[in-house]
């Protein structure tokens, strides 16, 4: 009897669901994305501000540790600090990954990623795509998942 290939079911077609589906496909597994709405109508498209990462493109002295402190302080020190620290240290790599897969982030005149201050941060660490950051993220991740769909993985 032939061995059946297992499919992994991802519930939700927002940023988290699409990110997970992409990672599963990259590991040569099959995935089924189940979403109540069409993928491009998830609530993730409503996110406008941007994504924070201590890349320090403006040489302001930012660091993942400064990002961590801003984040913990902004949450009244209620967040689980080891997870927040891990997120802050991984954030620059995530921004670069999103840029490589086609998120239409704003650019400086020289073509570099543009960062701004946002949400009470002390440094210009917010990467953004105009006022449609969430929409651009969903569109780029959806395109990546569809690339795997063409190969039969989704």
C-alpha cells in the first residue's frame, strides 16, 4: 500500500496563517489553508503603521535591546519578556526577508528601506508601506504561497 503524504491544515489566511503556510511549503510538506474570508480580506490588511525592527538605518544608536525596552515599557511591563526580547532580536532578519519576498516598503531617495518613528518609539525603526503596510504584507505573502500552489504544495 502506497504511503500517503500528510497535509498540514492551517486555520486562518491572515499574516500568521500565510507565514506559516509559506514556512511549511519551504519544508516540502503539503498544506491546506482554511479561511473564513478570502485571504486578501483578512483583518491583517487593516494594519497601517508599519513593523518595528532595530536596523538603525539612520545611525541613531538603536539596537535590539533598545527595541526590547521600548516594547516592554509600551506594554506597561506586562509582556512575557523573554519572548519579547527574542522577537526584537529576530525583527531585523524578518524585515529583510519581507523585503526580499516583495513587500513594497517605502524607500529613501537612495533606494534603501525607509524607517520612521511610530507609536512612541525613541528611534526611527518602523518600516512601512505608505498607509497600507498590512495590505502589502498580505499581498506579498499570498504571492509566495501561490508560488507553492502552482507546484502542488498548497
